[in-house]
């Protein structure tokens, strides 16, 4: 499997081609005044870090100030020291690594290997792979619930989510999630998991207690990534073909706003402390900063080519963006005069 971004959609190339479903999901009213607009002074690029070929996913462990970036074309993970913004280790994993998720409580990192159909388990203290877990076909997304030490992996071609116990490193359940499941996020406060069904323009809501779907939410066109703000019980999806971010109430499972961002948003992350959301638009080479209070874009900044993965350190508020076309990571922070 070769994953590349181009022409407003994340294209997955395999023996059988997949395309987006026709039409756009029903969403709530547009949030007024949310055009991408000009570059503003809210967030700036503070550093640019060279990594491996085809950086795709990004995750951070805020307790260790360490960032992990999957290099899809190199079969490796770059480990970045957040204090120095330098690569301190490069870890070989499986074929075509895509998503990465970190458990800050255990300092364990999980990497989905799309071509291998596996998850690599990395010890954050030693930067070594300590286990390899077979999952479904084409694992693309991963999310961790640190409250339960449970990892959720979306298998795009299998239309399933693999549930992994962080204590045993084994698959303990498999959940049906049709429509080419990709992005995954878990809310540790509600023990709820959200999975982006790209081909169905929908989000699956899964109970972490029963490992069963409890709701489906229609969003924008080709939702690829999803993130959660546990403090506000709000979920955000990056809709690649729609050029939007859908804002979902976790209390009602309804879309409460739709925010226009740049072309081809395929990455999204949130900073719960600041109540801000960041969307990476691969077609615009841009990151949009969204206020969680007003659901408006309040700043934009240009980054490298083809930004896909994005993560925020909730301790330092630094944002890290994996630029798939530049083989770099952009480090963002509030601008200073």
C-alpha cells in the first residue's frame, strides 16, 4: 500500500482502488466568517526539523516532551526531542507506517504499519520495538485511551477496528466500522471512541465499555482525521474533500458547527487547556487555528508541502506538523514580536 496526498484527497493506492463516496454528508449550519483568509500573526513556524521520507503521522508524549513521526516511505519512526527540536533516534518499524499514538501514562507508543497489517509497540524509554501485533488489513488510524490502557486501530480495507489491551499487547475485540475507517480518537473522560468512516461521510461512536457502536454521525465529505477535547466533550473531524472541520457535541452526538479551512484538511488536533483546534490542510500547505469557544478560524500559517499528521503538546502548547512532501516537521508556537 502506498499512501500519498494529492488533488484534494488522500489517495490510497492498492490492488483495488478506493474512492470517496459521492455526495457530502448533512452537516449543521456554517459558522459565519470562516473562510481560510490571509496568513495572520497568531501562530508562527519556530523551527523546521528534517525527518525521514514521507512523514505521515505525528504524536507527542507531553510527559517526556518527545514527539514521534512516522516516515511512511522509509519504514521508520523519527523521535524528536521537544526541548531541542532535534531527532534523537530513528526506529525501524513495519512497512508503510501511518498513524502513531502515545500513551503518556506508560510511555508506550503504538504505530500502525499499513502494508504489514501490524502495530509496532515502542518502549519510549529505550526507543525500541518491544512487540508487534497483527491486526486487520490496511491499518491507518490509531487512538489511545490512557485511562483504560486501551488502543483502538482502524483497518481501512477490513472495515474493522481492532481493540488492543495495552497490558497484554493482544487484540481483545474487533468492532465493525464500515465505510473505510481511518482516523480514531478516544475520550478518556467518557470512555467513548470516535472513528472516521471516510467513504460514508460519517463518524462511528463506539462505547469503550461494550466495544459496540452506539451512534453514527453524518459529517462533511471524506472525513479523514478526528480529535477530541475531553474538557468540553467536543469532537472535531477534518473533512478532506469538504475543506471543512465538523464540530460535534459529545453530549448529543450532533454536528453543531462546520468550519471552513484550507483545501484538503487531513489532520486535526486539539489543545484542551487553551480550547483551540488545529487543522492541517495538505492542499493549501497550511494550518488553521480554530477557537473552540467561537468555532471560528482565528489564525493561519503556511508550513511545508503536504502537511498530514499534526499533534500538540498539551503542556507546552507547541504544535508539530508532519509535511509529507517536504520530509520535514514544522514546529509551531504563538508568534512573538
